[in-house]
């Protein structure tokens, strides 16, 4: 590896680490949006628009997590996305048990992100 | 901090390219509604791949940018609110001004069936999210016209 290559890799790693920190730090705000959408869905379990919104949020995490070095975020979010998809595909209202399941996905994501955040 | 580091790195990288090459930078247009994806893909494509990167957060904006900027390749998200990836591709392929631009889908859905369907729509290929930022430029380069 040449000095230039080494500098390139170091610079990339530093930039990537900074982006990863920003990604982790943005989690509380995103979690709040997920929780609000879930509360709305609990009140309106047949609302397809809210279901779509929630599914899309998990879809975004599924696509981004691994690129920021958090593959567990992608895996968990993909499961949550498919779980909500099954209700949309079947044109079914979200049941109270399903709400609990989605809460668990959010909890899992929370524990993954919290483990990444620096201790304050 | 990320932007400062990124900008610092880019200045270094672009200066290096200018010294060593008379080639114009290949222009990549990324159309994706997700901020986090645009951020990491831009960093990857610029700093690792040395591409010029244009960004659009939706299909309509992407079509406008593609028409005015004529990128060498478009990386196109599949699931977007409003005009989605397939709808955007159809519009671009039906317009003589943009029909020749290579389009590669970038999708979080990675089932084989999706790959086949997306290619049949006229895409040159399909790349999956999440991607490795170190490898994305190499994967993109495979689809660039030589």
C-alpha cells in the first residue's frame, strides 16, 4: 500500500465514522416518529396510510443500517417491514398482538442504536 | 464534522485526479428519497470512486436533473413516495433526451423475482441496499458504458 492509498483509506474511515455517529445520533428523533406512527395505528388499526408510513420507515432502516456498519439494524427492520407487509397484503387490520410485535421491533432497534451511542 | 472531513478528503482526492488524468469525471445521478442513503452513497461515490455525484430526493426532481445534466448513469431507488423508481424509469426511457442514460436500480428488496422484473423494465442492472460504501463505486463502474 502506498502512502497515498493509506491516506485515502484513513480519510475514508474517518469520514465514515463521522457519518456513522451522525446516523446513530439521529435515532432518538426517528424512534419518536416510529412511536407516534405506531400510536396512531393503534388508534386506527385499519388505516392503510399509517401502515404504509410505518412500513416505509422500517424499509428505510433496512436499506441504510448495513451501509453505516449496523447490519443488525437492516435485519431487524427488514423483518418488521415484512411483518407489516403481511397485513397490507392480506388487507387486514393490525391486531393488538401485532402492535406489541412492532413495539418489540422498535425496542430491538433501540437497543442496537443505544449500544452504539457513546456513554454520556 | 462529517462534512468537514468529507470535504477535506475530497479536496485531496480531486486534486490527485486532476494531476493524473485528463478524463472528465463520470457523472452519477442518485435518486433516492432517503437522506441517510444519499449521504453515505454520495460520500462513497465521490471519495472512493472519484465520481461527480448529483442528488435528487424523488422521481420528478430526478427526471428534471437527468434532463438538464445528462448523467452517465442513474442510480434509482425503487420504493419512493410519489413517482416511484419504475415510474421514473419509464418516463426517462420514453424521453429521447434521456432514453440512452444507463439506469441501475438500487433497492432494499433483494429477491430474485424483483431482479428479473426490474431488469425487464429496461434497467441495466440492480444493486442492493444496504451496500458496502467501499465497494459501491466498483459495482457502479461495471455498468458504465466503456
